[in-house]
């Protein structure tokens, strides 16, 4: 078997526009449904959603037949945790809360095999290599592994230039919710100061030559960010999709029911 190519990473380096969705339902079935929905990339969230490596494995397996790139967001920068997500077959890691270049450099080492990094080697026992079914997996793994770091704090914002310029960081992704909180505007990512910080960061990242991305659910704002240099976006999450559709469906049938009168067939 040949090494699976990381089309998301390729797209980042080519500046291709890529639209994605966060997955927090922890379900292989919903992951598979969304894998066939036309997104360029999907992100299994193990930072806030209760996903563990075994659950991530099951979702990656469910999505494998579909033409979509899948990344994983670990809950921390722990190289042992990152190793497990890489070993179950994630080719893209989106690391939250990256505040300075030293953290970004440590993450680069975590996703790479020696001598470039510290990723542990156990190719015969892991799905990533298809249990040694992929020819020369360890020789090709680093090239197909993509590291996206999240800038989402005041410190990250102050250091965005240095973070973006770390060799081995493929892209920088802005987290508006945490950035808003860090800037003193908890729950208000639309605050003018947050918006200005986002625009500043996107322009800095794009100017550094690295791909810039952001979580944005408003189409007009997404277009604005695209013009400012963003090349990949996440436009929502599966949990919100399900909740919003369920609320709408229930309301459509419950709230619009006309009151029954004595002449209604069921009462006569
Ligand atoms: C954030 O907004 O803080 C995120 O991490 C993702 O959007
Ligand atoms: Mg965040």
C-alpha cells in the first residue's frame, strides 16, 4: 500500500481555499455522514469534546473511504498524546493555545520522527502505517504530517510573527472564542478589539508565507477574512448543526399546529 497523501497539507502550501467543520459528537456514524457532505477538511475535536484515541481511531476508520482530509485537535501539547493520535492515523494535528515560538518548536518535534523530532517508533503496531502495510511508512510520515498551531491568546497574538516563522509549522489557525476571552471580552468574539486583533493576526500570518485559518460561521465575515489572507476556515461544528436543525424541526411542527375545534374530525 502506498502512503496516503495529505491533501489538506498540500492545499495549505498551494494556498488552496479549504472549508472545514469541527466534529464534537464523538460518533463514527455522524463522522461518516459528514465525511460525505462535501467539506475539504474535518477536525475531530479532542480538546473540548470527550474524544480519546480509541474514539478518534473509530472515526478515522469510518471516514477513510471518503475524499476528505481529517485532523485531530488534542487537549494539550503532550507529545505522548500527540503520538497516539498520529499512530491511530491522524495526518494533521491542530494544536490549541500556542503562545510562543518555543511551544511551536516543541510541537514540531512532537510530530516528527528522529532525528528531526521525538515521535516514538512502533510502526508494526499502529494503524498509521497500516501495521507495516504501507511501504516505507517511517521514511514518508513526516512529509505527510501537517502541523497547524492555534493562536488564541494575547501572548500568542503578541508572538504571532515568531510562531508563524517556526520551520515545520504548516499553518496558524485563529481561535476567536479563546482570543476574545484572553483579550477581556469573554463570549464576545465580535467585539471591535477582537475583530481588529483577528485582522492583524491574519495579515501577519499571511505575510509570513504560512497559511492562515480561522473559525468563522458568518459567510460575509469569512469572505472578508479570505481577502485578508485566510486560506482555510472552519465554518461550524456538528453539535451546532444537529441542535439547530432539531430546534427548527421541532418548532415547525409544534408551534405551527392550528388549534383543534369541536368540528375537527378527531374531536367529533
Ligand atoms: C476558539 O474559537 O477558541 C477555537 O478554538 C476554535 O474556534
Ligand atoms: Mg479555542
